[in-house]
C-alpha cells in the first residue's frame, strides 16, 4: 500500500509542475504581469512574474522529501504506545503508512491551491474554494487520528503484529 501512496504523491507533484509549466509556457500562457496576492475581497493587491507559479510545487517537493527522509528513521519516533520487540514492526509499518498518507494529503492540497491560484490569475480575482480548509483539516486530522488509534491498539498486550 505504501508504494501506491508514494506513486499517488509523486503523480500529484507531477500535476503541480504540469499546472505551473502550462500556465507559464503552455498554449495560453499567463501574461508577463500577473496577480501574486489577493486581498480579503478577492481583488489583486500585488503583481509579479508568472514564474512564481513554480513556488508551490517547489514547496510541495520539499515537504515530500522531508517526510520521505523522516520515514527512514521510524525507531526515533515517539509512539502513542509502549514499544516492545513484539509490536515494533507493526508500529513502524503504521507510522510509515501515516507519513505516506500525509504526503498524499499535502501534495493534493497544494495541487488544489495551485489550481485555485491559476484560476484567480486568469480571472483577475480570487475566489478560493470555501471548503478548502475544512476538507483539508478533516482529511489530515482524520488520517492522523486513525493511525494514532491503530498504533494504540497495536501496542496493547496480546495484539497481533
């Protein structure tokens, strides 16, 4: 399952770069001066180069790489259960799956934000999806809580590894 999640996260990164590339160099590229910041009313209040569209994919790549590096050292994590030789493999597998899911969650969120920014640039005003933050919070917190519960259960005496 982790390999599938890694593939989905990498595909999400590719989509973010494709969105940025097509916005800057595609058949209908953005103009040389685009809005880079929008006020509370959705109107642009700062302008810049369309190459700024590559910033969010770069941040997404950094998050992906950092979480991938962290996943290499599961024995250094603080687990919500007592770690024993019997449950260690299961706890480490769960934490690696959690990190893989968080990578997918973050990359998908960044791709959604990237698309919203592009649409705002093309329309000249920003109308971000109102459900963006609630959905993001439910997904990330739900994923995290689900895996914490699974780790607690895996840490109980007599649980199967």
